[in-house]
């Protein structure tokens, strides 16, 4: 009757030893297979596969190329003309008989003010910085989504391994209940209960298999074929990625806030352009006029200056509009900074709370669940307890271990969201303490 139970205890000890050896081998880099996909490698692959990042880099290049063009004077204008051509009388349609008939060639150049050209150059440079900030935001999002998918697969695999281990142990309980029932020392309900336990574990394995497949699909979205590689070990997550006490000053590095600040700079550059538009540009024209051979040729020089006679309703209105837009951008940045600061603080609190809960699971809940299982098993072996108590204790222990893994996954997910909130395109983190 008790031989399968002794096998159960021995098998569990052997399984735990093998599991511990596997963890030690993971901790030893020399024992790891060379094709393991680490979290860092997954993020690097996702960065290379992303098409949004080079698109934003192209936008930055385009803005800087336009900035060079904006700093130049406008192209000169060549003018060709025919003036005072007679259309009737004896000299009609002749080019040289009438002294007023002239063939003209002129060159006109508009001289845009230097401060206005500088303001336009500055604005385009700010647009390039917006594109770069957008690139970093895309990179942070890619890293975060990749990390979450990697972590989901990692913990789904651990959950599956735990359930398979528990299923193997539950099958030994079926043998024990069958032996006890055959010897007349157990009931048929114990047999059905043991088999129901295995069926329940199989059902949970099917659920975890579905979660694991979904996690692989999500990971493949970012890393492609590399999603089929076995995963490496977890990175160090024992410290929060952000310094909560210095969070307010560090928000300038947050990818979303950095983008809003760059957009605010663009709005301020528009204000500078509007201010420069209150001073009119001027243009100069040099014209050569050729008349008939009997008459002298002529040269003319003209200067054109726009008359801003209604600045209060034109240039001033434009400046007021740009000032209002800049004020709106500043308010949007400030509001977003407050929101993201609160969001990061809440995630840091959640991360720390989860860490405390994990310690509680490790030091109290899991040892108590294991002791309960051992006590129920010992009572059953001694004939002082029913098999149902063993099965119930086993289910409680499985649930405790699964809850521990789910809590670890939630903690790791929060860590990844905090870490990659301010990651740049190279995957580095600038808010790390």
C-alpha cells in the first residue's frame, strides 16, 4: 500500500534535486547552451527588426537637410521683358524705331533678414530633435513590449514545468490509492479523487500551454524566428530601475516627456519666427534696358520693401497665436509630467509591495504549504488521515507555488515597465540610479 507513497517522496526529492541542479547550471554561464535568448538579446534583435526607428531617424535627417536650405537666401529671379512696343501707326511692332521701346533683362534678389533665417533654421533643428525624441520613444516602447513578451514566455515555461512535476507526483498517488483499494484499506472515492487531481492538473497544463503559445507569438512579433530559441536566465531585478526620491527631476529623461519637451521647443521656435516676421524683408532689382541703335541703353535699380501698415491685425495676430500655442505646449508637458510621475511612483510602490509579498511567500507561505503536505502524507501513511487530506494539501501547495510564479511575473513586468520607460534607441536606461 505505502510503496507508491515512498516512491512519491523519493521521486519528489529527486525532482527537486534535478531542478536545483538545473538552476545551478543556469547560473553557470559555461553550462548554458550558446543559442539561449536572453532578455537583453531579445531587445537588441527587436531594435534591429523595427522599421519605425529608422523611419524616425530619416525624419530627423530630412529636418536637418531642410535646416541647411532654410539658412540660405532665396534664389535670385531672372526677368526678361519687352516694354513700350508700338501696336499701330507706321512703327507698329518694330523694336528699334520708337525711342521708348526697350528690351529688358533684370535680376532680382530678395534679402531675407539674417535673424529670420536663423529662426527658421532653429525651428527645423527642433523638428529634428522631435524626430529623435520620437525615435527614442519608439525604441522604449519596442524594448518594453519585447521584455513583457519575453517575461510572459519565461514564466509560462516555469509554470508548465511546475505543473508537470506535480502531475508526476499525483500519478504516484493514483498508484497508492489503487493499491490501498485493492488491499481493502481504501475507498473507491479515494481512487476517483486521485484520478480527478491528475485530470485537473492536466487541464491546467493545457491552459498554460495556450498561454505559452500566445507568449511565443507575441515574442515572435518583435524578434522573429529568434522566438523559437530557448530562453536564458532572468536579469538582475533586485533593485528598482528608478530613484523615486529623485523622480521629479529625472522625468526629463522619460521618453514620452522628452518628446513633449521637444514639441514645446518647436512651438517656442514658431514664436521666434512670428516675432521676426514683424520686420519686413526687402528685395533689390538691377535691370538693363536696350533700345534702338539711335538711342542710349539704360540701367535701372529698384528696391522693394513691403509696407506692414496693418501689423495689429496681421503680424501681431500671428505672434499672439504662436504665443498661445507655446503656452498650450508648456501646459501639456507639465500635465503629462505630473501624470507620468504619479504613474511611475505607483509602479515603484507596486514593485516594492510585490517584492515584500515574494519574501512572505518564500519565508512563510510556501514552507507552510509544504509542511502541510508532508503532515497530511505522514498521517495517511500512518493510517491516521484520509487520502483526501493529502490531495487537498497537494492542491493548496500547487496553488501556492503557482501564485508565487504569477507574483514573480507581475513583479518582473512592473520592473520592465519602469526600466524601459526612459530607454534610448541603444537600449540603455538613463533613469537608473
